[in-house]
C-alpha cells in the first residue's frame, strides 16, 4: 500500500476477532467463500482504490461535473473506475449466486465499501447505487424487468439511481406529486414529474440510466399509502433498440463537497413520452423503497467512517512530520514534531476513538445482516429487529461524530489544514453531506424513537439491552477492565432510564412531546452504542494480551487499549449531560412561538 | 434594512441594558459622544454593510483573488469598500482625538465590527488590520513613523498587515528566522525572511502596504526574547517618492473559505534591498505585537459571532417560508412550515443561544476595555486583568461553538443548505478558520490555563469569580430565575473545582500534566462564561418585565427568556461531562506513545 488511508490490521481485527466473520463463513450459504478468498477480495478493493480512486480525489473535487449543452460531463476517469468496479464484480457482490451475484457476506461487502469510500467518497454516488437498484429489482420486480435490467446494472454498463425527493416535498415523501398514468398495458405507465438531488442522475458514460422512481398512480390515495415504485430508464427499449424516454436534466446542483458525482434535477415526461414500469404491486412503493433506503443509510455511515479514516491517517502523517514548538517547560530544547504535544495526541485519540468505534458499530450491523441471511425462525427475526433498530443509528452516529473527527484532523494541520494543499479541507466539506442525505439526522431520529424503539412493544430495545449484557458479561472476566466496565453499565442504564422517561409521554399520547428531543436521544443512543463497541474491542484485545503477553508490547494492542480508555474518559461522559437534558420536564422547544425567534 | 443579518434590537439591548454603555458615554473621555451619535454610527455601519459588503459576499467567494503576472488581483468592489470605510472613519474609530481618531467607545467599535463581519466576513482581512496596524504604531513607534504611516492607514489609502507566521515556525514565534541587519543608521535595518498566511499581504489597490513584521536583529538572542518589531512597507519613501522595497509575493494560498481576502506568502529582501524600521525598543517585538494580537483575537470572536448572526437569520427566514411535513400525529392535515417542527425550533434556539451568549460575552469584554480607558489605579488594573483573562476565551468560545451553530443553520435547510444557492455552505466554510488563525484553539487554551489563570497568583480568576457573584446576587432578586440560578452556581463551582484540581499539578511542577487538557478546560471555561452572560441577560429582561408587564407579551422578551432556559437545559449540562473528564487522574494523552496511533 502507498499512502495509508485505511488500516487493514484494524479491519481484520474487527472482522474476525470482534465480529466473528469466520463463523459466518462457515455457514453453508457462504460455503463457496473462505478467509483466503475474502482477504483477496479486500486486497483487490484496495488495489482498485489505489488505482482509480485515491489519485483523483482532489482533481474530481476541483473539476466537478458540468452541464454542457444539456449533457452532464464528468471527470474522464469515471468511466474507467466504473468498468473496473463492474469487472471486479463489486456491483453484484452481495447478490446471490443464482441471481448472478458473488454472494459474499455483507460483512465483507461492507469492509470493501469502507475501503472504496475512504479512498474517494465523492464517487460513491456512481458506485453505490448500482448494487442497490439491482437488489431492489431482484427482490420485488417481475422476471421481465429483472432480465432486462439486472445484468446491465451488475456489469456497470447501466447506472442505477434513487429518484425520491421532489422540490416541494423534501423529506416528506407522502407529498410527492410525480404521477403515473395508466396506458392500459399491464404494469406500464406514463410518467410525469420532477425529482431533485438525484446522485448520478445523468452523465455521459453509461449506455443507460435506470431511475428507481416513486410516483403516485393517478386516482390512488393521497399520502404515503398511495405511492408506487417504478423503473424509469433514460432510454427505453423499443423493438430491441434503446430510444429516448423523455427524461430531461433540468439542472445540476452546485454543492459544497461530494463534487465528483453530478447531483441533478430531472424532469420526467415533459413531452408526454416518458414510460415507467411498475415494480411489484401498486401502492407498495414506499415499503419497497425502504429496502434500498436502508442499504443506502448504512452506506452513509460507512462513508462517514471512510472519510474519517482518510482524514485520520492524513493528520497522523502530518503530525509525525511537522516540527513545531518544544516540550512544555523546555524553552531552550530541540524542536519536536507536533505529535509529541498533548493536545495533538488528544485530537488523534479522539479521531481514532470515533473512527474505530463507528467502524465496529457498522460491522456489527453487517454481522447482524449476515445472521439474518444465515439464521432461521425466531433467531432470524431477532437479528432483523436489531438491524432495523440500529439502521438509523449507524447512519447518524458516524455522520455526526465524523464531522467532529474530520474537523479535528483538519485542526491538527493548523493553517495548512484550511488550504487546498492538503485533503483535509475537502474531506471537511465532503463529510458534511452525511447528516443530510438519505434522510437528515432529524428524520433518522424520529425513525429511531418514534418507530424503531416502539417496534413490537419495544422488543428490539430489549434485544439490544441483551447484547449490552453479553458484552458486559464477557468483559467481567478481565480485571483489566474493572475501571471501564461500570462506566459502560452506567451509560446503558441511563439510556434505559431516558427511554422509559420518554415512553411515558407516548403512553399519555403526547406524541409531539415524546418526539421533541428525538435528535438528542439519538446522540445519547449513538454514544452508548460506541461505548458498547469499545467495550467489545477492549475485551477481545485484553484476552489477546492474556493469551500472548508479547501483545502487551504490540503498538496495535496498546493503541486499542489506550483509545478505549480515551473514549470512556473523554467522550463517554457526555452521556451524563445528554441524560440531564433528556430528563428535563419543560416543553422548551414545543413551547417556543416562532415570533420569539425573530 | 433589507435582508436581516443582525438584530439591532438585540445589539441595543446588550449595549445599553446589559452592559451599561450609557455609563461609559457619561465618562469625560467620551464626552464628545452621546447615544444619538452612537446610534447614527451603528446605522452608518449597517448602511455601508448593505451597500458594499452584503451584496458581494457570494461573488467574492466565487471569484477569489488571483496572482496574475506577480500581481494580486481582487474583486473590483474591494477598493470602493475600503474607501467607504476610510471616509466613514472606521479605520480610526477607536483612536484618540489627538491622534486623529474618532475616540468612540470600544463597545461601539465592537458593535460596528460585528455588523461589518456579519455582512461579509471574508473582507475582514482588508478592513480589520488597518486600525490594528495604526494603533500599534501610535502606541510604540517614533514620531516620524507615526507621521508617515498613521494618517495613510487611517484613511485606508495604505493597507496594514500582521506579518508573524513563518513556514518553519508556525505557532512557535520564538523560532522565526526572519532577520534584520543593521545599516548603521539608527532604527533602520535591512530585512530578509519569509512570511506565510499574510492576510491582505498584497493586492492591486492600495498605494502602499505596511507590514507590521517580526524579525530578529542579527546577533540578538534566540527564542522569543530576541524578536523585534519592524514596519516594513511594500514601497519605502526615498526623497519624497515611493520606491519598491523588495517585498515579493511568492505565492497565494487557496483556502476553503474566507476567499475575498488574499492570503499570501511574502519574500522580503530577496534582492537585499528591503528596509525595515524598528518600532520602539529592540527585542520587545513580541510584547508590542501582543497588543495587535489581542485586538485581532477579540476580532476573531466578533467575526464568529457575525457569521453566526448571518447564518441564523438565513436559517430562520428559510424555516419560516419552507412548507414541509405535518404536525406529529396529523397525517391528513395541512402542510406546515418547517419552523413548526420541534427539531427545527431546537436548532434555531441553539443557534440563538450561542450567538447571543457569545455576542454578550464579546461586549462584556469591550466594556472591560472601555473601563480600562476610563478608570484609574487599582480599578483600571482590575479590568485589565479581566480583559487579559477573557481574551483567549472570547476568541475561542464563539469560534468553536460558532461552527456548531452555523452547521445547525445549514442543517435547517436540508439538501439546499449544502448547495451554493444559499449562503449557508459558504458561512460553514468561512467560519472554520476562526479556531485556527490568530492562534489555534490549542494555543489559546495554553494561554488561558498556562498564563492567564496563573497571572498575579490567580488574581484574574478571583476577579472573574467576583463578577460571577455579582451576576448571581442580581439574579437572586427574581424568583422567576429560581430554577436557573442554582444551575449557574453549580457550573461556576465546577469550574473552580477543576481549576484547583489542575493547579495542584502546576504546584507539583508537573507542567505538562497541568496543561495536557487545556483545550477541554477552555471548553468548560467558555461554557460557564456563556452561562454567566445568559444569567445577566435573563436578569435584565426579568426586571424589564416586572417594570412593565406588557413586556410579558413582547416577542423579544419572551424569546430572551426562552433562549436562556434553552441554554441552561440543553447546553449548560455539558459542564458536568467536561468536569468529569477534567477531574480524571490518568495521564491518557501524555501517556500515549506515537507508535500506538499508527
């Protein structure tokens, strides 16, 4: 590896030692894979990243796509990147063998996704959506649609998109006005409408662009229950030829970051010549789309972890090479590199604690997803509930905390961090999208508290509490963790207390009060989940040091232990202040009249 | 006023009702001023802002200065802006009448500075440094230098700069290598050296550029005690003509934000033909420069508050106009504007609490500076100590918390906040410089804990504790504040406890441990200071409501009370977690070996 942007040692530690990838690989569903194959795949993800992603990160930021004579023109390397990813099988990695996929564990797919997004997050709009669109068609669409679209999406010859948001509706998908008119032919509709913020929604390279689009069939109910899902291609097939399907790029968004991917405004059916193909049953669009949205949400968390990773190693490299200042109290001594200063170490430990805590949480969810695939019955449902509960958290916590981590990485470089000479300023701009797209933090928080916590009478929360207990039980064997363990137990208890406090409002049917502080609740929830993951990592590493005392001199092991201690000393205490805020009994936000804010 | 970017009501409330500008104006030093004159000045600052600053904020960001054939070319409106500011007397506002200034209270100068920086912070590099350079010359330089430079700086015909940082030294000014060689003539030296990150360090409009430059006279001691201050102009006067002084622009920095002002790399004396004029005594350079640095540090805090203000009103406007979603539990109802959602209200209250708390803290410091000017003897020293103590805080707290506030403003706009159509993404980039320039947060925190807290055996801290007591005493009259008062008192007690805990390390001469968590200490200190300012505002507003019950229906008054409550419920509890972290007895950061971070 050239420039370091991810730690393979840490990735393997999390995959195998903490989250049990080996047990997953032993399952018959993944029998065609083994550790060696997995290692090769991750190696190949790093190679693709080093060849097609990393070297162009800055260039793609400086020369963003433009709309030239109605056509979106992207960076010349994009086509090569997509071909390489398609040839490597990365658009069908998690799809089943029978559907032409590679059927690799989601943990491995997630690890590779992390590598790709660390290397050049701005291109994720191209590469992340193909697999998602294909999976959606595979799961819900007719055989004809599958046969027509999936192989092209898997190969990367065609580009997939998610076409949800409309200018007037924003996060409120029930208010979309895109409409599908019956043509009389079964499953074929004429489409009219506008969609905004469509990533990779149009550009010059692919033979076709396939929009997974939400629209309301004329005459169907208002609100979210009348929304259907359509495949709406840029070019439709007529007599075995591709002809224009009346999808026009009405504009391109100029964004603060994430510039490699074009984000466009699309107009469908302006000439009344746009056809859409119904996926599954009518009025089930939102339910279907949730599958893709859930994958996309987890990918946002992965991306945030990726950007943190790139930022961390850039800051570390700088801190190791930049001489400035002296040791405290040693005015006449030699200059030292800034990594020797306590405040720089603190900022690096903070970044490492958020990055490695987030990545562990992400792989924990991928593990649950693999368990859903490989278990049956109640156990399967149990992991599905855990995955559903954690999906908004794994989207939000790495995003929100990742902004802090990348900001601290930038800060390590001082004035140089603010200039284009280093990648930090770009990462700072790039990562700011993560709490916005695929549902803002506010929306994720409403989903967590208002939907997920309530699921099946709180069963998911009970299962998570069990997971916390398992982690505590495992940690209790090690006196080395005696100082840390009660901190986590207190945090978990605080989360439980707060949850009960808020649920009391729901019981009294004060739904608005129940949800008013959902975002603060999300912050607490995420923090406790990071604590959970650090406790798990700490337990595994302590066991490794007991098994082999030489590990007590291994920088990787010592770094893990120190970062865990840092996390519980510097980050985890926030649990207390968040709890105090959440236990307040005032109606402060709800009770604020808008005129008071003028 | 057209588009709202500051609240004049709030500014007047803070100036007169909270911080006693009237008493300052009553002092004979300011006898030539009165409230009416002050109102007119602030009005004129708003008019200049609306004409020359606000309309070009985005344009100046999109077309940053460029180096063309060795000359820095800026936006065409810059020359007009500087002329208007010079004609308005803004470069000599705080200078004394005898020195050709307007001798206005620093509180008023600060309020105007806030308005200018709110309207277009990116231009502050041009307009903020002239007054500072002139003040430095006035205070320390010879009559000849004063006569030659000050009138030109005051009029805006010449541009002033601060030339401190060097590529190899960064924050460690003792390590600068720029050198001054004796010419045999008294006070005149030949200069050689490189300076980086020089704001407004070169551009096409001014007749001359005047660098306040730090350099070491050849043969003088190493480290900070051998540094002298020089005036080094771009063009020097020879036989009443301006001739080139061998100052070359070696490069221009490409920054993430703050793009209106060129930030350049300067090479002095490459042709051995650069002359510098010693200011005051030799080897006193850092002491003198601290005057300008202190002004600049406070101005950074003001700028952060300014950007928060612009961002807040932009988010508020959007939230009031953007329909999206429905009330909780009202799926069939009418769409509402997003300002009706609890989470949007929470984000607006957060911004308002940080903005108005910061601005109050800034004006508190300006008030102390005015008291230094108008009091004598012990009382004067007392206010000077308070000002010295709070200078790093007033630089850092609005900067660090301002980033959060602007980020939340951006978040209110969702995907649109991330796009160039609105000013939020620019403000998000612009404000990120504030914890970096004029000394990073790490440096400010070392100054606070390692220098200011220790001054005169902790006298400044005792004086601040007295100020807290005064605020508590005043608040105690009002039962309306019964819930808030103990929260603040606890916070102030925690700060005291933590200070003693850390001082114990200093006593034991463990200086590195004493300072290891200085940045966390700064965060706690800033938070308690914001609490102090909110308590003061709450007291004044409660008194106003008692005096006139109609105020209990005044949105301004209700908004203040609600924002104070928000602050103490949602922000102030962080005191607890910061205290817990600071009371830890591990050597976590110091004890981390750099190899553990790989």
